[in-house]
């Protein structure tokens, strides 16, 4: 089952999509978000946000300069100031 992803810049929604998993850069390393994960707020570090398929292969990546993520049962919302597709 897919998880929704929304990435916000200060002035607009940058992307709205779905993936099997979302990989986030956090202080401890990388955090993989799956559908029905327990809700949490997470500070993001500079690094790469990636969309993963069912085999854990990244099919879309963005470099961010840090931010914050709000994770609920079936959606991951990320607020960033800088983002670049890679």
C-alpha cells in the first residue's frame, strides 16, 4: 500500500505524489517511512529525500538543506526552504 508525499516550499507545494516508501535524512541517519507508520514529527538534516519502490530502489530523489516532516498513517508532509531534484 502506498504512502502519500507532499513537499512544501514557503510559497507553494513543490510535489505531491505517492510511493511504496519514502526515505528521509535525519540526524540518526536515514528514516524509511511506510504506510500506517505511527504518527510523528521529525527534524530533517541536509541530505536526500527519495521515493522507493517495493524493492527499495529509489526512483525519484531530491536534495534538501534540512526541514521538518510530519508523518501520519498514510501521508508524509515535508516543509523545506531549499530543494533540488537530482
